[in-house]
């Protein structure tokens, strides 16, 4: 899950807001908006990351979202729908978010080859978040002042290669929603070094030959032994951390007989400042929203842990001993006289493994049992034996 811990923490905070509103018989919108940070409280909690007062855009984001999404009109429509329908109900809610970004040190290397192509290496790993796309665009941006009229073709000459721990020995982590911009800054600095080396040569050649092409510039640079490779290691200073702000409104419909849930509409507003690549950032916002839907929808899906078909008797016994022993699972139901007591070792092992899976927190790895466990979504309870 993206932003591990942040999602759960936000969910808990919003649940508290809902609970407070319910307990005090207040409109939850009033409670939620009253608890938005002021700039003073923001600075108290986040210190220098809060930036200057004009940079705190969350209240403005919320107001803009209410207007663009027609929130209050739709709220009235939801209340009307619910009063007229018994078996289907709708809900609409808005949630703000504050996310602290702390960029990490990142290396970057830009090299111009003899054929004029540009090779870029960065510490960040491309995992579908568009990091390489942003880095490629930054490299073209950083070198474009050397290309004049043909600079629109510069992007086609840039390629990113996957660095390793030998080519870039301090690659660091790709995490925290910071590596793309940190990698771009490292590349921008490397490009600046190359520009500083090549610009005097370019000016000298133009005085002799007039306008020159990129290929001519690089050929002459090689002949004059100009270093066409630049490496940097960007380290964030104390003022580099900052806050991201966003808000979203979602409207859903639930069939109270089947539990089927339909997302009728979702509106998201995100302040990303000056985007490095708007198309990539838009995809990231939409993708993270869909991923969040999957995360929270999965919380409502029951699962159980059973043994793999074909597991040996010895392994089943070992699983029972672990689950009911050091695993501290409640195995009273499979003891003699219990509702799940059985002479079938598979039934006993299934109950014990599931009891451990249940007590340990329903995480996938709690059902591993050295490869002999599997997660199912159909309730394995039978007769008087009810699985937790």
C-alpha cells in the first residue's frame, strides 16, 4: 500500500471526527471543518515544513472543492434519496489530507556520448510511478539552452538506464513520494555542470562558424577533451521538507440487502505546486485513489486461513502445535468435547491455523506456515463448528 501508516492514521482520525460529531449530535461537516488546521496550529505541529502562511492552501482547496463538486446540493439530494428508498442508501462525505514530504539524498549522473545521445542514471527506481519520465524531461530541460532551435528534439536523445550499486554507490531508498523530485534535482544539477563546461565552447564555435548543431558541438567537445559526464549527489537542506494538501468528496450507494457498493462520483483536488510532469501526476492521483478503494474495500471482505491440499500429516501436526502453542491461538474449540473437535487431522489443522491467523491480525503472512497455508474467502464453518 502506498503511504504505509499514513492511510490508516488518516482513517482513524476521520473516524474520531465522525464519532465526536455523532456523540455531540452535530453536523459532521461542521466538526470536520472546525478541526482544519489554522496556520498557527500547522506551524506548531509541522515546524519549518509548514512554509509561509500563503503556502497553506488547504482551506482554499476545501472551499473550491465544495463549489466545483456542488457538495451541499448533492448532500440534499442524498438525504432526499434515502428518505424515499428503503433498500438502497446513499452517502456523501469529504475528507482533507495533509502529507509531509521529506526529500532524501539522491545521486544523479548525466553523460553525453560521442553520437550526441544522452544517458542518465539516478538512484531512484522506476516502479510505475513515472520517475524515469520525469527524469528524462528534466534532463532535456536542463540541457536545452545548448540546443537552440532544435531543442524540441532533445528529449528523443535522452535515455535512462537502471543504475546499480557500483555505478551509483549511494542510491538510497525509493520511498516516501520523494524520489522522483529528488532524482530530478540531482539530474538538473548535473546538467548545469555540463552546460557550464559546454557553453564557452559553444560560444567560441558560433563566433567562428555561426549557428552550430548539437552533433557538431559534441564532436568538437570530444576533440577538445571536454568532460562530458557529470555526477552529483543532491542532499536536502533543512528547508527542503514541505507539506502537500488535498481534499476529496465521494458519493456512494449501498444495497442494504446484498452489500453491493457503487461509487457514484468522486472529486479530488490536489495542490502539487509546480508539477514536474502534469500527465504523470494526474495518473498518480487517480491511481492512488483507485488503490485506496481496493485497500478499504478489502477491509470489508472476510477471509480465513486453511491448509494447502496435499499437506503432509507431519506438517499439519507441526502447524497445530505452533498455532496452539507459541502462536497463542485460542484452540479450545478443537479440544475433546469442543464444537470443532474432530478425528480428521485436516479439520483440526484448519481450525488451528485459522485461529492463529485471526488472532495475529489477518495479515497474509500470518497464513504462510512455511508454504502450507492458503487464504480463502468462503466461510469454512460447518455444522456446529464456527470459524473465527
